[in-house]
C-alpha cells in the first residue's frame, strides 16, 4: 500500500523529542494548554485542523473543572459536578447489581433464559464501560465515587451480609 505524500514520513520522528522534529514533518505539535490541534489522518495537509478546548489531564487532579461522559458536562458548575459524581456512584452500584442478578429459575426455557441473561450482561457491560470512561477523565472525585460505588454495590448485592443464604 502506498500513500501519496510530498515528503516521506519518517517513523523515527515519533520517537524524537519535539525540538528535533523537522519543519516538514507530518505531525502537528502545539504547546498551547487551551487548544489541541488534530490534523487529518494520513495527509500532509494541516489546513483542516480542528481546535477543541483542552480539559484532558494525564494524571489525577482534584479540581471540579472537568468533562466526563458527555460533551461539556459537568463543566465548571459545582451543582453539575456533584450530580456527575452521584451519577458515577450510582452507575457503579448498578454494575454490581447486574453482576449479581439471578432471575432465571431452574427448569425455565433454556433459549429464553440465555437471551435474557445476554441482555442483562449487555446492560451490565454498558454501565461498566461508562464508569470506566468517567474514571478516564482522571478526576480524583470521579475515581473515588466509582470505587465507593463498586464497594457499596458489592456489600449490598454481592456479599453474604444481606443474603438469607449465609453458606456462600
């Protein structure tokens, strides 16, 4: 496969520090904390560069100015940040609920039971991925809400404390 290019792409450019990149490199590098420039893939054309606000962090931080799960949400609003933390907490509890849900009775139709359990598994996986994506915002509050939600969900739905059957 051959990609038409006015300058050859040097794969080693990816491993060089930015100060050593040549001016005709295919990579766009900008150290502005307010914008992130993304060039079109597999082209040398940087005229179609999209600029987005930069709220991504590469390590945990404890501020409330963040985005997770949805565009521009929760932003810098204290109330919306609190609702976001509660939302992640409840999602983590729901993951544990669906992980321990046993609704299929012995002797029921096997085909229907398999499809029903597959649906429950799909819902659980969807909620689990939403919690994971929220944690990937690297916000400390979101991380703690997810961990506490999983812990509370386990205690309520997975541990033998609230079950009639203590032999588990």
